[in-house]
C-alpha cells in the first residue's frame, strides 16, 4: 500500500526509529513500526487484519471515512483512504478491496481527545 502523511513532521517522526524511540519508547516504537509495516505490505486495505494485535477498524461520527489500527493502549494510528473519488461499494460503504493508498493523519487517543 502507498502511504502518505498529513504533515512532513509526522512523516519524519514515523519514518525514523530513533525519533519514534525518543517519543514513544522502545515498545511504542516497535509497535508503530510493526503496524506501518503491515500497512505497507498490504496490497489493499481489505488485507489489513481486523483482529488483534493490529485490529484495523473504521471510525464513526465526525471521523467517518477514517480508520485506525491499535498501537499501545489507548493510542491509535489514524488514517484515511487517499483516493479521489473514494472507491465505494453498491451500499455506499468504502470498498476496502479498492483502497491501495492511505494518508496517515495522526497518532492519538481519540477517546480522550488528546494526542
């Protein structure tokens, strides 16, 4: 899968093991690296696991059309499909089998609205 980043700063953080370890510690850096590896190696979003430990899931409400994968609790890696137009199924949902590019938006605990 093709991965872009919302900001250059986020890209520099997530593509540097040193920076990840400094900010999230050894365990956090390893988990983030593993999740990014799973996303990079998936041909489409439908190939990303929806079970633990990765557990990709679509978000709801004001984050509709965004997805998250689990990191170290409660932090999540949040991203959205990077397609225009967004591939859709007949029922209007996102066709995950057609999503081949994403944009990473943030690493956050969206349950408490803090990063």
